[in-house]
């Protein structure tokens, strides 16, 4: 069974540019999470979806970050415009009605 | 405010040694999970503990959940280089499936 797929794996952009990350969760998992992991830290939740509904986006910086999960499967996370402090690893995870989450490999973003 | 404190932050040991890492909070958890993360990869779940005082074993790894469900420990016996990685604890505070992660313990096992 395929795990959580994320792309791209790496992205380098200049500040003020837009960037988007894509996530395909494990088949059948209704809950999808986006996390940000800064260097030397644990992941911090940005947004959680139950099917296509964002049920917790309290930690998402809404002035520049947006996310969508059309049709309740794949999801994209966008940053526009990116700032230097956005450099981090962006992790996607999915789960099926349980606290156990399965993580993808992440996208490492570097903002210059 | 860091809800979950992990210690030590970094640990470098020789192959064959034993070690214990800790995860502490002033809050009560519904459940607690331990993950291991290797460079360039996402965290991988090792174990979930739910009941206060619970002890779970996974080969050479022993996980304990505190009686009051506010703390947990991970003990590794006879560490091997393959155990090298970032060990993260994550707590579910209110049965909402929302996880709060600690900052991790980075373990290096030298051959």
C-alpha cells in the first residue's frame, strides 16, 4: 500500500515569490493534516481537514497561507508571498478515524 | 509556551549502551505517541500509549506512560547505529486527534 505522497521534495525560491505544495494521502484516509517543522523542532499543525472541510485552521497564517482539499482527497498548501521565515519542512499526514497519523516525506522549502 | 518538554535534546552514545529519553508536561494527555524521524523523511510511529502506568515493548525499545498520564519515557537497550534519529513524543490532549509534538531528542549511536 502506498504511503502519503508529497511533491516536490525540495523547493528553493526567492522571497515574495509564491509556492505550492501537493499531498496525496493514503487511500481511504478521511483526515489530512499539514504541519510545518522548523529546524531542530517538532512538527506544528497548520491545518486539519475532515474530508473536504477544514476543521482546524487556527494555526494557519491566513494572510499569506491558503490550503484546499477539493473532493476530499488530494490537498495543496500555498504560500503567497513567501518570506524568509517560511523556510522549513512542510509535512503532510493522514489518518482514518484514529489519533495515529501517517506522515509523508515532506517538502523542504528554502526561501532566499 | 512549550507544552511538551523532551530531554535530553541531544544524546551521543556508543553502540551497546542503554539510554532513556523523557517527555514531560504539566497537562494530562488522552494518549501519547512516540515517533522516530530520520533525515529527509517524515516521522514514523513507534507506539501509542493510552492507559496511565502502561508499559509497551517493541524489541529493544520500552515505552512507559506515567501513572498520571502527564509524562512518558522511552528506554533503548543495547543501542545500535540503526537507532540513530530524532525521537519525537506527541500528545493528544483532548481526544480531538490533534497532536502536540515535543521538540525531540536527537540520538546518535556511534559504531
